[in-house]
C-alpha cells in the first residue's frame, strides 16, 4: 500500500521541518512547498521540495496535480508580531490572501483535510488564565488578526464546502530535534530562548527583558513554552483524526504550565553553565502579562499529551545552537 501524502506548506521552516520529521517517522510522505523566504532548503530531509509561493495559484495547482496529497499542513505565515504592526500590508498579503489562495487550490484538487497553524494571539489579552478554546477572540495586533480571519474562513469552508480542518492555536513553540538535525533558525531572531542561548554562547550582547513591573510572581511576563516535537505530534495526530473522518475543530497547544522570563533565563543559565548579561528595559506594546493554555480539549480530541519539560526544551535548543554553524542576526 502506498504511503499517504501530506503537503507541508512552509515545511522548510522551524515548525514545518519538525513536522516533516514526525510525519515520515509515522509512515506519511511529506511533500514540502516553500518559497524559502524564511525556510532553509537544508531542513528538507524527509521528502521532496517544491519551491513556490502560496500566492501563486498556478504553481500551487501544478504541485497538487503532481503529488495528489491526501492532506495539507499550513505553516507558511509571517509570524513576527512587532513587524506586523510596522508592515500590516505584508501580513494580510501573505497570511490572508496566501492562505485563501492555498485553500482554493486545495479544495479544487479534492483535498478534504486541512491542518492550520494558528496562534494564541487570536485571543488577544486574557480575560482568564489558563485560556481555553471558548475564550473570546479579540486579537490586538495584525498578526493575530490575520490568523483569526483564516480561522473564520476555515469554519465557513467546513460548513458550506465540506473541507474539514483542525485549527491549532500554539502558545510558545521552542526547542529542537534531539538528534540536532534541525532547530530554530529565524533571521532576524526574535524568540526568547534562542536569543538568550546566543547571549550565553557569547554570540550577542546579552539579553533584554521587556518589563519587570507586571503583576506576576517576579514582575516579568509569563509564557507557556511547548517543545516543537510536542507541537509536531499534535499535527500528525490532527492529520490522522481528519483522515479518519474527524470534524472541524479548534485546539490549544500548550503545556498548561507558565514560566516567567526570569525563570526562563535562570533555567538557561543552569543548563548552559554560562551566566550572561541581562538588561531590564520598558514594556513592549502588545505584550500580554500571562499566556498559558488550557489543553484539555486537545487531549480529549486527539489523545495528545505534551511529553517534554522546560528542561528538555532548553537542553535540545542548547545542543542545536551550540553545534550549529549558522549565524543569527
């Protein structure tokens, strides 16, 4: 019996590549579609690479006709919140127009299963913590709004066009493949764990903490860090669920445990054995005090349970950054 094929859109990026790794391990054939603007061709190790842009309908049609995928995983989004405020046009162009173009191509090709990489940023500022999927969605930046718009389209497409989807709202993805084959590599880097590790490695001038006067246990923001392989596990389970006839659903992906920025920096210093300079500066616009997931629904629907701890996240990230020869900017 031939393997089921999954088109992994944005599969050369950080989260997409870890998904390809797990898809291949679990018997699927991942086909990567990526324009390599943020992805890396050397991260495509478990299936073919088809280069192209999600806004290019003709190119999408070619790839769907050639590979005839059974399901689509969609990761190809601009993700930097601060950049979305400076350049909302690019975010609407890629994250909304691109996603809708991809969806039209997928439906015309007969694909009925679509897994969408969404975000807790669709919730906006938390009314209550931990947040579950019934929390109101009121995004506070263009990034969160573009993801929210695509979620709304997916619900309509499910109701009126028969496309079934799983919308996965990530909290803070982190960590790397434990064998060091792939890891977190953004240019520019904006995520806390790689920035702090780079500081510990002496590759950058210390680490900035934005705000130490929040109403939390030590004054710094609280976030829910989840290992990228736990995220990938949920995506593969979502493909299994949809191909088995599952209905459209939205699910939070987080551990349910919050870590403050100060606690995170302490853990990185402990793992690395290298202290590094930390500078406290003013708050950043749009940062929520506390973002922690209630993940009960993902457990119930997918049988999913995060396997990895914060220590696992930091150790795997430390190994990747220590060994990798890419230069972060």
